[in-house]
C-alpha cells in the first residue's frame, strides 16, 4: 500500500511522465528517470561550455531549466531511497516470517515425533496395516445390508449402546467389521467431532492381546485423534522418558481412557473390536470385556465374535446380531474371484452358462457360513 502511494505521488509531481505511462513506476523506472536527469544536466552544461558574453546569456536563459532538472533529479533520488527503504522492510519482514514458519514447522515435527513415541509406548501394536489389508480384500458393494440394518443404525445413533455381532467361521465378520470401521470413520470425519478406535484380535498374536495392551491401544488412538496440546505432550513424554520401563495396569489405563472421554472433544465415541473370541486367554478376554463395560455409557461398543456370549458380555443397552452372508454379497464375491482367475475366465468365455452354475453351487454349499 505504501509503495503504491509513492507511485501516485510521483505521478502527481511529474505530470508529463504520469500521463505517458499506464502502469505504476518501479525501481528500474526510477533509476532510468534519475539517469535521464543526469544526462539532461550534462547536455545543458555542455551547451554552456563557450566563454564570454554568449555564455552569460545562455546561463541566464537556461538557469530555470537547469534548476528544474536538478529538482527533478532530487525528487527521483528521494523516491528511489524511499522505495529501497520500503523494499528492505518488506524483505526483512518476509525473512522474519519465513524463519517463524520454519521454527513452527520444526516445533510441530518435534511434537508429532513425541506423540508417536507416546503412542508406541502405550500401543506397541498398530492395527492400521491389518485394517488396510482387510479393506483391500473387501469387494465393493458388499456389507451394505449390514450398514443399512435397523440394528446397526439404532446402535450407531444410541448413547453408549453396545452391539454384539456373532457368526460362524467364514461368515465374513472381519470384512463386515472393516466395513463398519470405514463407515464410522467417514461419519466422524464429516461431523467434525467424535472419535473412533478399533482392534483386530488374532489367535496368532496372543502375546499382544493382554487386556492392558488392548486398552492402551484404544487410549492411544483416542489420544492422537484429539490432538493434545504441546504442554500435555511434553508432560507425558517426560513421564515416559523418566520411567521408560513402566507399564500401566488395566485399572490405570481405564482411568486414562475415562479422562480422555470426559475431557476430550465432544461427540460420540465408537469402539469396534473384531474377533474377540480369538483373544485366547479367557482371563484376559474377560478382563477386557469388564473394562469395556465399565466405560458405558461414554462409548458405543461394537464386538464381533464366532459365538454369542451367554449374556452378551453383560453390556447395557445391547443389541444382538447374527451374521449370515446374503446371496447378493456372495454373488459379488464369486464374480470377482472368477474375473481374477484367468483360467476360470477362459472356461466361462467358452461356456458362459458355467458362471451361473458355479455361483449357484457355491451359494448352496456355503449354507450361510
């Protein structure tokens, strides 16, 4: 704004120059104007080089022109100095802003690194990779029937409700769980509040399925999603550094989760646990279930398992649901597998009716697995 004002002043002072230009003067223009003034002065003094009476006449005649040129040169020099001063200030401000941005970025990276370290301490096992692999295996369009079911929609909109989903081996419980996770993740993202934590149990990873570790993972996911303050991060990081071998008990983790739920961002909190029956240690599994139950009604809990728990794990406001794959989902899956097999696709190209026979036989023999 100041620079533009200087240009406007310049145009008002030098009317002839302003009418001839259609754009504001820049530093190069000012330098050229100043050079023109100096050349003009030089030429005028050359005309006065002769001596005697004619020199006095020329000097008397040209004195006003010379004075005008000198004043113009002085103005150009003043404008140029003003521009340079302003340019230096702007450049200095740009440098300061750049340094501040770099410092802020470095500080943000440092805080994020400490958050990663905190999360790794309480959640040494990440389920993000497992979730990504399951999502890739899922066929587009499958599982929509579950998302649109009355039970799921009612659970999702409830306050602190639970949903216990059972199904036989191969019924697609893990795929349905991943579908629900993606759906809830989008819902939370679009609403701008609420959070989601999820676990995938696996009988091959018994050492990672202790109640305290699974609860620690839930806390870590909620903690990261909330976006803790730098002060909080520094405090937690300091505690970890001071006691790097300290492992909190199940009760301590539950208190941490409860604090996170009551002091964190508003909105519904969803916890999805897939294949809970694969947590082989009964004591750890029951301890984990007791801990989840103690968090109601602060969280909405969805569990998948091969078996129906004798009392739906004692959850309050619980909905029981039995997974039975639909013929539509099975057809979608079979069609995809056929397309992926070059050998099978070749057979069907030669005998198109074979595709329908394969689909019918597989669905009949699956018998609602």
